[in-house]
């Protein structure tokens, strides 16, 4: 099976531009689209390592509106440590609205309606501007399509984690999943992870550096 996710990683390295940011150089492409059906999602999760338990725990904390970094640390989630002690105006604030939206979708299941979760605010003080901007839920021909608009994607680390959490959210909706599609404004790989990305693409052991 063709791995569209790996195609994106390879394109970023081979065709992307290089730009310096505050965390170091990145290789990037703008305005990328990654659309995966259920078979492609299963294949991705089998071939690319994601921290399934931690991502599920993180999503649950988000949806409960938990903004204390210590609560994430208690679940062995340490990538939010730089926001300690509190995550200000980031994912927990916006994902806390998700349970009510899921309930609404399950109750109505309207094929004519676009159900939307908006993530982030303009000009607000935040400890981390969310990389995701909007999640759209549509029921087409009796199946669920999830569309994610993402301003920025750390494509070897953050993006597969985001995809997995969207997959978990899809499982909370009582409609069979058709596809998950990401529209990405800036898809990038940090320079210190390029060699490790090439190892993954070649089927070798790899270990990515966390850039926060």
C-alpha cells in the first residue's frame, strides 16, 4: 500500500525550502493536503510509532479542560513542561467544548450540517498557539469525514500524533469513519530530525529529537 504520509515526509526533505526559526532550521512545504481512508490510517499506525496511551490520556485531559501541567506529568506526558505550571489559552480551553459537540453530532447526525470546532483566538496571550485551527465533521453518504485545518505541522512527530487523536475522536462518533483529511499551511521537519526521518523512510531504526 502506498504510504501517503511517507510521501509527504520525503517531499519535505527533497523538495522543501529551508528556513530558520527560533527552534532551529526547518525544511518545509506550504499548503499541503494529506487525506487518509481507514485502511491507510491503519497502515500508518502500524508503520509509524505513536505514543498511543499517552495521546489517549492527553486527549482525555484536553476534553476535560485540564490546564495544569502537573496533571499531564502524572500521565508521563512531559512535552508540555515548558508551559508549567499552567497551559494558558491552548488545547484544553478549546477541546473542552468537544464533548458537547460530539453529543450534538451523535444526537442529530445531520448530513446537511457542517459541525465545527474552532481552536484558538486572534491576539490572545497563550503559552502555546495551537497548531490545529479548525476541526470539521461531515456526514456524507452515511459515513463520517473529518477535515482538519492546521496552521503548522511538525510532520515527523506532531502530525502523526494529531492524526491519531483525530482517529480517537472519530471513534467517539456513532457514524462509520470514511476519512481524515489534513490541510496544512506549513508542513515541516526540523533539521536535527532529517537524518532520523531518512532512516524511518528506509525502514531503519530511528529516534526523533523533541523540539519544544
